[in-house]
C-alpha cells in the first residue's frame, strides 16, 4: 500500500465542466480532493462526464466555472511542467514509429526534450511494462494489450506525478485485463504516482482503487465517494472475494442504477 | 478461392505474354487487314525509325524533360505550401479552396492557349501547364494527409505540450507522407503530359512539337517513335519517384 500523504494532488471546488457552444454543462458542482500517491477509480453510467473530468485535469478542456487546481496550480501549468500523464482509451501509438520510438516521443516534443538520454530510459520503461523484447516492433505487430502497455510506458516516460487513465483496458479481454491490472498496481507502488482511473467495470474499480468516486448522469455530478481501504489486506492487495467486497459491489451497482436516470 | 491465385511463374509470364500477343496482332494482323503503313506503322518499323533517328528524338526530348521536371517541382512545391496554409488557416481555406477546386474543372487543353497567350512562346508556359497538372492531385492529397491526424493524436501532442511546429513535424507531416508520394507518382507522369500539351500549341522543339509536325507531314513512324519516347519518359520519371520513396523510407526507419 502506498503511503497516502496529506499533500493534495488534485483539488476541485464547485467545478463545472462542459463543451464550448453547448448550454448544458456535462458535469457540475464537483468537489473533490485527491491526495498525492492515491489511486482513485472513477465509476459512472455513460454520459456522466467521467472522461470529461480527466480531460479537464489534463488541460484538454477549460472549466466553465468553479476552481480546479492540479498540484497547487492551474491545470495548464501542470501540463506544461510535464506533471500529468494521460493514457487514452485507445493506445494512440504513431504507426510509423517503432515501440521504442513511440515511448521516446515525450522526450522529442515540448519541455521534455532531452534527446541524449533517450535510449536507456525508454528501455527502462518498456522493461517495467514487460515489453523490452518488443522495442523494435511496430505497433501493428502488437496485440491490443501490448499496445496499451506501450502507451502506459510512454506516459511514464515523463515521470508524471499524476497519471490519468481513461478506460485504458476497456477494449481488452478479461484475462489480459486482470494481468494488466496487477501490472498497473505494481507500477503504481514503484512510481508513487497519483492515479485517476476511469472504468466501466465495478470489479476493476474495487480491485484497483483506494477510493472509488461514483458519478451520476443527467446532470453529471458526484454521487458518492467510497473508501475501499477495508478491503485491502496487509500487502495492499484487494480481497475481492470477501463478503465486504461483495457488499460494496452491490452498493456500487445500486448507485450506478440510481445515477443512470 | 485459393485455386484462383496465380503461381509466381504465371504472374511473371502472363503480363509479358499478353503484351506480346497484342504486338503480334499489331505487327502482322493489322497489315493483313489492309491498314496502310502511313496510318499505323508496324512495331518493327517504329523501332527501326527509333534506331536511326534517336539522336534527333533525344534532342527534342531534352527540352520536354526539362520543362516536365521544372513543372513537377513548381507544381508540387506550390501545392504543398498551399496545403499547409489551408490546414493552418481555416478562413483562407474556406475562401480559396472552392475557387481552386472550380479552377481544376477547366480542361487543361482549353486552358493551354490562354497560358501561352499570357506567358509567351518560351519555356515558361510549358512549365506552367506541367505545374498545373501536378498541382491539383498534390494539393488535395496533402490537405487530406495533413488533416488525417486523429483527435486522440492531437490531444496526445497537447498533453505533451508539443509546440505547433512539433505537432506539424512529428505528427501531421509523417501522416501525410504516404499520400504525398502517391500524388508525386501521379505527377511524375502528368508533368510529361503537361509539357507535351504545351509544346503542341506553341513550340518548334520538344517531343510535343515532333508529334504535331510528324502528324501533319504523315511521318507515322516518327510520330509513333516520339509517342513511344514520351511514354518511356513518363515511366522513367515514375520509376525515379518510386526509387526516391524507397530511399526515403529506408532513411526514415533505420
């Protein structure tokens, strides 16, 4: 279990999010504090603004009202300082680059250009996601799970304090997904990053998260924030078969049903 | 389905056999049907003319190649630059893209006399006609290529705080390379066509001039030899672009 500090990584106060030109906000009145080193999973029915929240933190979408601070500064500032990494639902690898060159992309653009030390670090991150032996392949030679691992290695390349993951394993089969979940937890323990992880799966939300944030739709809003610490054993591994876990899963299912209307 | 696939041997031999069958028809069947040699000379007599007049033909091909090459560079360069302007300035694009597309519907044969009128009888009007023919495919392909980055890819560049120049160089440009080379391959042959069309209308040298003069003088063998050389020029240009593309890909992915 990572030590959850008292320092705040992300803070939102009556945050409202929406797309320019649309009258209806996607998400409103969000109050949320995420501590540094925390693993927060975000669950909600479709259209509740889960991805929108991540996009705002990554400075892909400006807030329409309220306040959002990322590591104590505006989201744009945190992005410019390379403190936020983003893993998209699709791996979004550039097909003309090898796996290694894809992982190196963050070092070739923006602030992170330190071209000289590129090679060893790329290999280091690829090793961490278990793909060092495939670094000369092209993305179309990889499976979906491998591609997503490369995109995680690319996000880790900037050594972000905050890692935002937008349903990264949503398109994968369950066995691959389980394995990647365990890998992600071990990466989290090693890097001490703060992770916000959007998912559709209740099981995944319970297994990964230290806390789970449940959003409701129409209008998008925060519905509940549930602490999952009681489910973790002394090593921080989730006892997902325990009666408590079943109970929380049932509770989450009910919340999703109520919030979907 | 498997049974319909050609073996390697068939795939090599059949195209050659097909071409030969047509040449045989041309060499022996057409004369036997009574088509006179001053209208359609036989392949052998064309080759004979080619062998005896190659010096004069090459002398006339040189200005055509020169015009085609200049037109190729001028047309493609203008197209790439304009495509970049269109992609980065939606207003300029909205204002001028439709006009440019409309302009493209004017047949080049109808436009050629106007270009000769404007640019005179020198080499310039031929270059301009060749450039015009290269311009449109490249413009349209480049606009498509440069805008083909997905929104996820653009967002990735934003999260990485890439500058506009970096997004262009690392994302948009590589995305458009396959389409650029596709249109460069088209341009390789159309630039030769453009130069020849220009020479038809106002020139006393070049392959186009030879084609027109030998048509009027009923020198069918020379006409066919000039057409053969024009076609060969297009093929050679095409092969050179293909070669450059392969070298480029080798350099781009070591």
